[in-house]
């Protein structure tokens, strides 16, 4: 049996055991005296709360579902999420177990009277301090990661991603190492990405329309994001980084590919009826393979050059 099957089997057996025990406890409570029945019901509720915590922890430890293996420099994002997960997980377990303790400890008993205490300065102070420390512990790592996220290295190569219902297109710099100007108002059949034909820097731009993107490994990339119709979001799970694409704006993020392979592109923003099918692939290649692929691509100048379809024979 695989690890996934074993984990599912363990969880299923535990769930069955718990339901059987809970049913037996409730049944015994119903057949007992009223005071005993209330005690059994409180015990059952407390047991449910404890099992929720134990089941949540076991599901985390035994679950076969986790993040995809990372393929970029953004391991800091994973670390930040793990810190947030553990802080919120500990708080969740503590609160639910405290509820279970209270349900059991202060259950109904004949002759017992409740103690009324409307406020406690000491408890409120402790809760305020602990909550502030927990929130700060979750926010502080994210601030450092965000500072790195928006600080693009000087050596990063610009790569433009253009989203359109429901496909991805790309533009890479040519031999001059920079992208030319573009404008959505220039988009047409002969100019699908709206490159400005009057800007000399755009003549050698490499146009990759509605097909896969290739990038070299270990080279920082600044991803410039444009949408020409509705909201989109360029997302490759293995890269971790992503950003919304807003019509009329140019947004960006950067990353450094650290692993060769083929990675699926998803749209992480609901963009219409074809949203689920708006997919593509990014190939991370060795330098030699990337240069070979790049040499096969067409530039904007080549695509916009008039094509001669034919001519009549000259008259004699």
C-alpha cells in the first residue's frame, strides 16, 4: 500500500472508531438519569472538540497533499507560510482544547452554582499581549519577504507577459537587451501585443504568441504583466510568486528559476467562462537549450514585414 493510501486508511479507521464511541456514549446518556444524561452529553461534546484538534494535527502530519516542489528563489515565501501556519495552528488547538476543558470542568451538576465574573483585568492584559505578539510574529517575516519581492535585481532580464481571454503571449528583449514601447490601442491582427512600430527598440523584440515560454536557469527575470481585456493573474505554483494583471496597468514581480523542467501556467483570477482552460507552460532550460530555442523565434520586425503573395508574369 502507498503512503497516501496508508494515511487515508489510518484517518478512516480513527474516524470510524470515534463515531462508534460517540454513539455509544450518547446512547448510554439517553438511557441514564437526567443528571447523568447531561453529564454524558457534556463529555461527548468535550470529546468531539478534542478529536477535532487531534484529527486536524493528524491530517496535517499524514496528509499526502502539500506544496509543489519549489523551482525558484522564493523559499522565503514558504518559510513565511509555515510560520503563519504553526502560529495559527497552535492558537486553534489551544482555544479548542480550552473549550473542551471548560465544557467538561463546568458541566451541569446537581446543586452547583455558577460563579459570575464579568471582567478580569489580568486576563484581558495577558490576552492582549499574547495576541499582539502572535500577530507581530506573523506579520514581521512577511514584511521582509515583501521588501525583497518588490526589489528587482539590476541584472534581471525583462520579460513581458500579455494576458487575453483565454491565452498567454510573451515578449522578450532582442539583441539590444531591452523591450520597446507598447500600447493596447495598437493591438491588431498584425500586431497582437501592441508593440509601438515607431520605437526602434521594439524592432528586435521576440514575439511568442499563444504558445509556451522558455527561460534560462539561474538568471533573474523581471516579469512585466499586461492584460488587454479583463483581470488575470499569471501564476506558476512552483515559482511561488504571482501578481494580478489589471487592464491599463503594468504590474510586475521577479524570480530566479532554480530548476529545469516544464511548469504549468495557471490563471489565478476568475476571468470568464474559459478561465479553467487558460493554461500554458513555462520551460526552464539550460543556457544552451534556451539560446537554441530563442534563435527559432520571430522578432517584431520580421512579423510586421509585408509579405509578397505573388506577382503576374512580366509582359513581353
